[in-house]
């Protein structure tokens, strides 16, 4: 593997994804090459249809590239079987989605516990139980300690997204991929979630890559990649390297999402 790809925790080279629509081929991502250093907070911003969500799925190993390669923490996705790629996702990547994707019949705690179980970290002879002290730390950091026994329907939108972040972080992933994490939230809860992502990036040392259509949300990152028509067209600096994360108090139950 070339040395430039092994230095970075996320590395892509000439990454391309083409979808077939009948006889027409649509290039959603076209020749994207990027590199992310360990511990960076990077935002990819672009309008609807720019290809940023397809790039998210490629980086997360949720779909295969048509051309090019994706190297995650030194491992080339193209060289892995589906089972190996799934295992890498479970162990190295935490996902945060716009729609929360919490299981409605489980409490917040149950949603976090099942994510840990599915990761496989607790199974086998070398299995490790979920670290409850670490969960307490996450709960305090995300201001959800008193809400863990509630089901999603009993939580505000902001609380649900913070539970989703705790679910993504409980396995201590090296990388957090967030796809429009503030898309379903009001301004107050959006600001809280962005501060939580920034704080977790700093305090827990995880590499964070956030996809968003909102330039104001992207500004919190340390580096911003601007995407249009399937390509990264330019790069700019964000304020993440200079803005101090502020503690966030829990939004009242039932507050607007």
C-alpha cells in the first residue's frame, strides 16, 4: 500500500460511483481524492444532489465504489469481502444519521446497549462488557443521563439525536461519520448537537467527518470541503480549531425538535 494512504485515517483516490438509470449512467461521485488526518473534524458541504451523501456511503463502506479506492485506518475497502467490510464498520466507525434511527420499542439505554451488542465487542472469549463508567461520561457530556430510561417517543428531537450520538460513541470508534445530523432539528438543538460533536472530537480524540448542506453547520469543523456535481471543488478553513466547545444543558422534555 502506498505510504500516503497509510498516514491518514481516511484516504480516497480517484473515488467514483456511477449509478445506472436504464441506459443512462449517472456519476454521483467523480474522481474524488481526499485525505483526513487522525483526530481531524472535517465537514463536507454541498447542495442537494452534489454527491455528498453518496460519498458518505462510500466512506462508511455502505456501498462499493465503481472506480478508485477507499482506505480506512490503513485498510482498503476494495480488498475486503462484504463480511470483512461489515466487521470493519462495526469496530472502527460510528454512524450518526439525520433520522436518528432509534428503535421505538426500546429505551434510550436499550438502544445504546443493542448497538454495543451488535458491534460484537461483548461476544467471544475475549469479549469486553460495555463500560458503564464510559457511558456515564458520555451521558454527562451529552446531557442525557436522566433520559436513558425513556423511549424515543418520550424524548425531544434534540435528545434523540444526542442518544444517537451516544450510541455511535459507545464502541469507542476511531471515526465518527455524521450525515446531516442537524437536519431534523431546530436552531437551539442543532447548535447543541454540533457542540457535542465538536466536544466528543476533542475530548475522545475521534476523527469526525460530517456531511451537511448547511454552511453554518459546516463552519464548526476545522476544515471544510465544498462539493458540487460529484466533485470537491474547493477547500476552506472552519472555526473548529479556534472555537471552544461550551457545555450544553439538557433541553426540556417535549421541547421542539
